[in-house]
C-alpha cells in the first residue's frame, strides 16, 4: 500500500488554494448569513417597516391627541360642532332637516380625512369621541397585550421546553402532560372563562394583586393558553438536539445542566424562537381582539381594537366606520407581522428558501 | 394497534376529567358570583338563600360539589343557575346549528384550500402564486368576527347588496333552501381563515414532495405530469393536511366557532357558551367545556388512527 502523493491534502490546503484564487475566506456566522438573506427580501422588510410605523404612530397617540385632534380618547363632544370648509357641522346629528335633507338623530359625523384640519379624521362615535384618537390609544393597548403576552408566552415556553426536553423523566412527563391538558382545552373557551372570571374581581392570590380592569388580565390569560403551541415544537427540537454530539462533548467536559441548557441548547433554538415570537404576536393580537369582542378581554374605560369593533357593531348600518376602521388596523398590523415572520423564517432556514424559490 | 387505542382512550378520559375539574376550579371561587344570591333575587331573606344553598349543595366541600355536578351532567338533569333551563337540552338545541356551520365551512375550506395549494405549488414563483400568497396572508390576518360584520354590511344590509339573510339559523328540517341561504355567509367567513392557511401548508408540502426520488422515478417512467401530480405528489402531500383538518375541525366544533356564531347570531353551542360565561353561569360552562373537550380529544385519537392507516411507515408507539 504505497501512496504516490508527496503532500497531504487537508482542508487547510483547500482553504489556501481558495484564498490564492479569491482572497481570504472570511468566516460568516449563521446570523450574518441570515441577515444577508433577509436584507434582499424587500417585501419582508417593507412589512417590518409598516409594523414599526404602526407601533410608532400608536406610541405618539398623546401627541396626536393634543396637537392635531385637540381632544382626548374619552372626551365626549355631544351637542358640539366643528368647522369644515368654513361650515359648522354638528359632531353628532340632532335629527331633523339640515339644508333641506332629512337627517336622523344621534348619527355621528363620518370620516373627515383632512378636511376639518385634523379633527375627526376617521369620524366620531355616538358620544362624539374622535375615532382616530381612540384608534391610536386602543392600538397602544392592543400592541401592549399582543407583544407582552407573546414575550411572557415565549419565555415560559422556552423554560418548559428546556426542562422537559433536557431532563425527560418525571419532570418531562409532568410538563408534557401540562401541555397536553391546555392543548385539549378549547383555547378560546378557556381564555373566555379565565378572562371573564378574572375581570370581575381581579386576581389576589399568592401575593400577586391584579386589579379587575388591568391589562395584565388579558395579557396573562392569552400567554397562558398559548404556551403549549410554542412549547411543544420547541420541546421536540430540544429532544433531538439533546442526542447530538456537541451536547455529549459539553457534558463530558463537565458542563452543568444549567450551562448546557443556557449556552448549548438555547442558541440552537434561538432562530425558531425568533420566528415563533413574531408570529405569536400576530396571533395574540387576533386573540385579544376576539376576547375583547366577547367582553372577556380589555375592560372599559380602557379600549383596544377589539372593544372598538365590539362597540361599533351595533351601529354598523348608520356608522360603519366605527367597526371597519379598527378592523383595518388589526389586519394591517397582523399582516405585517405575518409577512415579516415568513421572511424571517425563510432567511433563518435557507433550505426552505431554496425549495420555494426553485 | 388495539393496545395503542386503549391507551389513547384511557388518556382521553383522564384529560376529560382533568379539564372539567380545572374549569370547575376556575369558576367555583369567583367572589361576588354566589349563584344562590342570584337565584333568590333582590328581596331574598337569609333563610331563602340558605334554602337554595342547601338545595344546590353549595355548602358541601368542593370535591363533593364537583362530583354532584358531573353526575347530574351525565344523567341529563343539570340546570343552569341563571335561567334554570336544562343544560344538556340547551346544548342539544345548539348542536344542529354548530354542526351545520362547521361541516359546511369544513368542506369549503378543505376543498378550496387544496385547490389553492395545488395551483400555487404548480405555478410556484409566478404571478398567480404570488397573488394567492398575498390573499392567503390577508385571509389569515383578519379577525373572523370583523370579517363577519363586514360581510353582513356588504351582502345582507344593503351596502350595496341585500342578497343574503342577515344572520340567524334556520333548521335544515324546516326549510333546506333557507338553511343553505342563511349559512352561506357564515360558512365562507369561517372558511376564509383556513383556506389561506391550508393552501400555504399544502403548497410547501407539494414543493417538498416534488424533490423526492420516487417522483423523479415516476417521471422517468414516462408518466404524464398530471398523473405524477395526482397519484404520487398530492397523495403524499395530503397526509399533514389530514392531521391538520382533524384537529382544526374538532377545535371549530368544540368552541372556536364562538365568534362566528356570535356575529351571525346562530344560537349554536359556542354562542351558548359565550353567553353563559358572561353570566358566570357555571353549569352550562361545565357542560359546554366537557362537550368541546370530548370533540377535541376524540378527533385527536381519530387523527392518530387515520394517520397510521394512511402512512404505514408511521406506527403508533
């Protein structure tokens, strides 16, 4: 068995050969590669920008209310008028004949866009409150609940998935059965039940005090019922990662379970977590809207996009903008998150990208 | 297989017990929600209330109350605290509306989901695929109750059409045509959300399957494109869709249709649950939760069995 070759051909040799041709090969982290793929996906980035714009607009609600609309979210303007093109228009119609045309009483003024100098851009509601102002303030609550519950849900899901996936045994069994149990519950029914029960007297156990009208109630309820939806797939990933050699190597080097979970397992599920987090915000905003629509979410005097639609549904014939406009806000927000989340997934998992863009 | 089924069924019963017990715990300790006080009315004397408490066994320990409630639920004598109506009868009254809604919507979303998925996979990357993706994403981004309100506004309330009836449910046995017309809008509203989702899942499954070796072999044998697509690609891409459909259908029957039922005022089981929850009326909530969980658990067992039958490689362990 004599070999003819005089030099050993190693991987280093390949790198040297390549560097002679193209210059040095620079190491690129998976995150950098993902970012480069994402950077080329203009649609995803455009929708991310839309989401950021929505968040910024809602955050600026107090500025808009005081500087442009000149009214607060809960300020009632019954029997008042405003100027449009030099004409005085009642905010809520008194009924009777106006300029020879019959107008029914109690009908709020419709969307003015910019004709009234920033007042009633999206019309008024039956109490004469400015819909645009309420929309922005409601958006703050919807986004707070959506993002807050996604954050809580994801953190607990990671925690449970790590514990269940790494330890297995009785810990794993208990956590898996807990997932199964919430999974078997009709999610919306459980959320409505919890939301209604808690919004009557709040939660005052185990040293935790949450007032009845607090936004924490829908936030916690939504994050609680959605934990298995994130936790289960993550647990599956960790179960397969646990068998990999690098975990064995870490354990052999004497890494503690805590260290393995934190610095070996967590970075490997980070990309999935990021995608889940984006998509869960979207689904939580929808869930919040549904709960609030049924009266089990955000409680008055707080408003959210869901409660605005619920308030508007009875007046959909006379004042359709009341229900339609908050719905459009929800669709735009959720759509932007869904499209961006999709782009993020394609960027982080290049295999799927290759397959789809054949 | 039999051992697997038996294990799943025992598990299902345990889940039912756990779910009902948790629901019970959520509602039993709500301050201000004393059912005896509400039944007795405003002018009740303490003796009255005590009487009602005794009759409803409200002074028993909570596990005894739970047991009593489950007993009366299963022998059909459980009554609502608020309306004093029989819970089992009310649920039975709601089932035709809920099932009509869910089955119709299920047929629509499954068939259109498959259609949309196949079209966009076959034309992947082209304009039709992009357009379908956009519509699918918009579809899954809409709150279902809002879509229902808009549909009613445009198609039932005369802006610009008044073609369809504005909500309510007409039993199939009363008038099949009216049943159909009344459900047309709710079916589509409920289905839109799923069509987009199913289309996208199927699209990516098909694109995965197309790269498999056996598909290349089938093409190499000279089979036509459509035969390969229908017999080799679609059949295998459909397996995850079957799972998804089983679970989603169960979820919809078991309560996810609450919002659609409420918007269209269909008086189904979901709407009954929503109304009872708003009144903090424990017995109907228990009844509906058990009913809904039963559907969800039953269908997840069914899906597992179907899965093993469709794909013999997957053996239940």
